[in-house]
C-alpha cells in the first residue's frame, strides 16, 4: 500500500466516536477518534461534542469536520490507526 495513493471513499458513523472508514484500497476499518477529539482545545473543542462530531464529511478523499476543514487527519494516520 502506497501512502500517497490512499484516499477515503466513504465513512459511516457507528456510535460514540467510532467511524467506519472505507478506503480506496477496498478496505474498511472502524476507527475510534475519542482520544484525539478529547484533546481538541479552544475553537476546535466544539467538534468534540457528539452532535458536531457526527457532522463529518468526506471531501477530496479526506475525512473532515467543519466548512473550512477545521479538523482533518492525514489519511495514512487514519488508515494505520495512529490518530491519538
């Protein structure tokens, strides 16, 4: 798997802070974002509220929160589960 060619095709909210992420590699992984979102501070802390967390989008192969991609993680980090 090459890091540069990996993208996110789709994502579904499962519950709490877990999202099933579908990658361009035809793999799906359940990713727990709870630790990462509990660390958000200031303006970005609003995305740690579950109602805001659930409003993620997949845009241009990335999983993002907010109109201006306020919160985004590298796709490779999501794929490898290193988002803490």
